[in-house]
């Protein structure tokens, strides 16, 4: 008989934002953002995905990553945790957000590796500065690919911009080859971010978050026979969301989508506000 663990939510209380989960052999590991706090990037361990223990940190020495003077919530964002089967190395890709003033994000993306999930981890390898939510995909042909949200604030561009693919060479410690924009979203919800690539049965699957970080948030999946695309959107997109109906919000920088929570209540609040403060 199969034994099931009882899940008691939240499985990780407190300060554990942006979780990235990796299954490796009989274990699960989870990395979280730590923003401008040290030690940087928490690593948790679990055997059943329901019960987690804090196991280690990636950055224990401020000399490896300078965060002094960083405003909250900038700092270390959205670590991606992966394992390269060919070399047996664990990889973490993360964004260091320096400044968010005026919606003109100033950030750098780095990668670190280790032979053990408990470290020690390498010195940060600079990747790019085009956006955030960068992740690393290790293909079965030995190639490595960085996929990033390109943040473009110019008028006429979707905000955020597009999902960008770049080949990564671990031996050279840098990105190589051309930069390719592979998606501008699988829906019209806007606020495209958090790209990850997976491979299954000959297809490359691009998973993204769309619709913002509030009440319109959704998980979207597209697929392609080639990693460079073109990617086709699943007809059921978004595959997970609390707001299932279709809506168009491309180019709208509002990430919370407060109006999608309860429009009738918000309409009453707005009517009261206007009548109370009109002259």
C-alpha cells in the first residue's frame, strides 16, 4: 500500500520567497530568494516534498556578492536550482537586483556551481544584464542554455519584454552565440516572467508565469520540437490560475491586477471614494 504524507500548509513558513525545487535521486532540494539579507540563498532538503529542513546557504561570505546598501526588496532574486547529469554538478542561477527606481530595473545575472548541494560553491560567473528570472537548462546533447526575461521599458514594447535564449559554455564561463527571442508569451495576460525549459518525449517545454503576481497570476506552458522555437501555446493556457477567464493586459505594468479580485466590491469602494472627495 502506498503511504501518503499529510501536507500541512504552509510547508515553509516565514521568509521563503521564490522557491525553486530540484528532484535528485531520492531527495528534493529547494532554493529561495534572500533579497538583501545574508547568508544568501537558503537550501532546504526533503524526502517527500511535504516536510523540509534548512540544510545550508550558498553565500556565506559577503566578499562573494556585495549587497551592502541594497534596498529592500532588491538583492538576490529567484534562484534557479538545476543538476547537470553529465558532469555531476549542481548549478544555481540567480539575479542580483541593484535598483528598481522608476521601473528601470538595474540587475545582473550570475551562475554558481558545486559538486555537492552543500557546497562549497564557486565564485559567481557573470551571465548577462538584460532582465531577471534567469534559469539554466542542461540538454542531453551536452549543451547548456540560459533562458531569461528581457526587461524592455521602451514605448511600444510589451512590459516586460520577451523570453530570451542564450547558449552557456561552462568551460569558458560565459554566454556564447547569438541571443534569440523565443517567446512573447503564451497568453494575452501580460506581465510575462519566470521562464524555465524542460524536455520530454522529444519536445522542449517552456513554462512561464503570466498575468502578474496578484489576482491574475497564471502558469503557462508552450512547446516546440526545437529549443530555439517556434513555440506553440497549450490551448488550455493558463494551466493553473485563480482567474480562469481570458483577458488582454499586454503592455500593462500593473502586476497585482487588483480589479480582478472582486469587481463589484471595488466598484462600490471607488464610487464611495469619488463621491467623498469630489469637489
